[in-house]
């Protein structure tokens, strides 16, 4: 079985790429709000959701090329880990017409010149724990996604319901995803990014601090940063109306040939 991309709605196309351990179904709140105006292409990355049996490695450029083959020229939206794929696509393909990053930065771990991030030990520990307690580790990561949000309880409940809705994610894909989060640094792509971009952060996000997204946007040409005051790492869940409004306004403002 190949890479699965669900298509919903009608209008200008938007490709959505999910975060670690989940699948395209996690974007249901955005689908209900945007599918009347846009044609949404909901990707399940290899080893996740309906692409669970797809054995392609979870490598940035390989996945980007496969998604590009299965989707029309479009704006791309990436959440968390999905933001790495979206940014890579926007920087390397003329078929990506605009970029939306939701709780996603070009580098997820802290460095001397990138202080607004988590310690690398966070992802290393999750990698070690997966082999000992697969389900428990996944649920602890989901809790980290929602910590700090003013709607943490409802967001965590939604993520837990979504987690196994399309089957368990493959262990190899989870390990490869953690490796991407731990080792990837795409900051050098930002100054030459040719497309318009929208960066949406949750002010209370514990995985991707809002300051990191502000910094990433400042390094990009034609970029706008929006901070969701009460949002955590999944602001499109607890603040779906606001996130959908920002995404819709950004896409509506794009020139016809963008």
C-alpha cells in the first residue's frame, strides 16, 4: 500500500502534514471549518494512519517528493514534525505556493544559537522508552503536546481518541520521526524562502516555544507570525476557530499566481 492522501472539500488546494505519532485525521477541526472554501489534502506519513503499511523511510526529501507526486500545486500546512516536511517542500519545490507552520520550527532542539527549544534529551528519552512501554510513551508525548494550553484536558482527550483511530503507528516510523526532531536543522533555508509564510504558535507551548516561531518568522522573507494567547502545542484543537480564520485569511490574500 502506498502513501495515503485523503482529499476533502473544494477550492484552492491545501496540503496538511501531521505531527509525530498521529495522522491526517487529527486535523478534523480545521477540516470542518475550511473544507467549504479549500480542497484539503490530508497526508498520512509512512508508518502512520492509513499509510501504516507503507514501508518508505521517514526521510524529509523522500517523503516530500512522494507527497508532491500525489498532490496538486498547493499551499502546505505542517504541524509540529509535519512542519519539517512542509518547510523542506516550500524551500525545494516550485509546486508549493505558500507555507503555514503551526507549532513548528526549523530546529526542535536547543543549541547555543537557538535557545528557545527543548533539550535533546527529551527526544532521546522518548526513543528509549518506546521499546519498553510503547502505548504509555505515546500517551506521555500527547500529554506534552497539551501541557500549558488553557484547553489541555479536552485537547488531550481529542488526541487520545485520534491516536489509534487509524491503527497504531509503526514503531520504526516513530523512531525515525524522533530522529528527525532530534537532528534536523533547516534554519539555513529560511532567508531564501521564496513563498509567503504564516507562523502560528501557541503562547503556552512547551515543545515549541512561541519565541522560536517568532525568530523563525523573522528570518524568513514575506513572513507573518501569529501567537495564540492560550494555545499549547496543538492550537488548532482548542482554538480551532482562530487558527482556521488565520489560515483562511492568509490563503485568501495570496495572489492568484502564488
